[in-house]
C-alpha cells in the first residue's frame, strides 16, 4: 500500500485559507500528522482548474504568455506547504482536467480534444508545472495523463481517446519527463471501471508502456473488479483508485456502506495501491464549483468558517489510514463478509470488515487455521480489527 486520502481541490484550499490560523492548524494536524487520529498519506491535486474551484483557468492562456503557476487557485500551494510541514512524507499526485483552450480543437474549457500540433507544447506545459511546483517545495510523485478522458461535459474537461493518450505518452509526455530528469510516475485512464478496454489499450501500446507506471480508476460506472481484470493482463502495472464522491442527497449510513464495500474494500481487493475519495472540503452548499461543475458534491469535511463537520468520506478514509500505513502488504484472506486484510509492521494483522446486514453478527478472526477471537459487529457497520500480540482489538 502507498496511501489513502482525498483531493485538495482549489475550492478545498480556498475554504481552508479562510479559517483562523489556529483552527486550521489543529484541523490539518488532525488529518495529516503521522501520529494523529487520521494520518492521511496521499493527496491528489488538479493541474490547472478542476470543476471544484471558483472558475476554470489555465497556467498559460496564450502561446505567447509565460507559464504562471498562480493564475488561479492561489491558495493551493500555501495550504499544501502547511500540510507538508506537518507530513513531509505525504504522497502527492496530480491530474489535469483540461489543456489550455488554445491547445484544443474547440478552443474552449469544456470538451474538445488536444490538437495534434499542440502535443509537444502540452507536454512542455506539464513539465513546467512539475518544475514550478518543485521550485515551491512540492514534489509531485505521480501524474495521470487526463482526468476522465471520456467526459466531455464537465467544466473544465477534455476528451482523449486511448489511441491519442498512448501516442501522447509515447512520443511527447514520457520523453519530456525523462529528458527533464523527472522520475514522476505516469498513470493512464483515470476514469470509470466500465471501460477497462481503455487502460488495456494504453498499457498494451509497446511505445507507451515503458513510460507508464499503471492505470487509475473511478467508480461512477462499471464494477470495481475491472481493476483486477486489467492487472491480470498487465501484472507489472500498478492499479490506483483516484476518485469517488458522495452526493448531498445521500443518506449517511447508506453512503458509508456503499463506499466501504465498493470503494474501500472493493478497490483494495482488486489491487489498488492507493485509494482516494474525492473532494477534501466544501461549504454547506457544496461550493465552490465552476458554473458547469458538479453542484452536489459533499466534501469529506464541510467547512463553514471555523465550523467543521466530518462527513462520510472522512470516516471512511480514517478507518483505513489509522491502522494501514504506507508499506503495509495486503494478504490473502477469506470469509463470508466483505473484508480485506493486511500485514503491517511489528507483526500485526489488520482487517477491514463490513457487516452490510440489517442485524448484528459475530465474526471469528484467525490466522493459520486457528481462531484468535470473536468480534461482535453491529448491523450496517464497518470495523477495523487489529491483531496485537495474538489478540484482536
């Protein structure tokens, strides 16, 4: 395992920046301190704007304009640096929602494709982002080529076919990163589990494959087992789960059970090395978002000035991060309930176990054929069980 966490969107950073310094510090310590109650180990950033910011923008609006890392979402880097001061080992990955409009076939921020003539310029744009982030003390360990390359409606967004993505990686992005001296990992796809043929095509491209670390997935459509299907055909590729959001109309208990079974346990049992829920923070009205962005996304936190409400994604990720550190190894396990198990340092075993039924049940926990203890699980519950010196707790 490499990490669990959220996305630090422009909107999340904006809301955090509006908190009093002392309250924000306490909240960031709660979330990110290595010995704290949550211990988030991974964050995803947007390269340029995402739909959960105040407006769409790029870092270079014309071919003549110099690259400007602070063209929008100015709060991201200061907040991220506060976080890195607390958790310097944090894994940071980044994803673009769109190339600058002048590089696209429709000249706009929504939809359109990358112009073939702009492939090299766009690869240079992404390298410039990595360079400028590094100059501000932020090391981007991995990027995805395009967030949701099949989504032509989001604000912002850009469409990219599997063939286009493979060619862009093989001929432009991969060589540019290599020549600039970056060891930044590249992940393809970064979209739903209903289209495993997309990452299979990109990973199957002989010219692109040497530059690719693996494939990234969401679960707004399809079944989570698609990750394992891709892994089976490309065993050397890493699988990562980068996004899933909770809607404002979702009931807390039902959403927790759905995300626990499909996103958390589901992704982990299907080879995910990273599991991220979507937006770290939104206000009580699910803002900010772009005019055409998603208006119903509940953050892991609801921030109303200094008032903090912890929501489904917060508790879901905290169940994992508190006891499954980076470096933990998933181990074979079986049983009648949805679950996943890990070997962690100091000889411990950790199991995430879900009781989705309407009635409580008892679960026998054991290793090597011997039962260590029986744990009572309430109805509709997610439990973290830890074996310490032979006794689960």
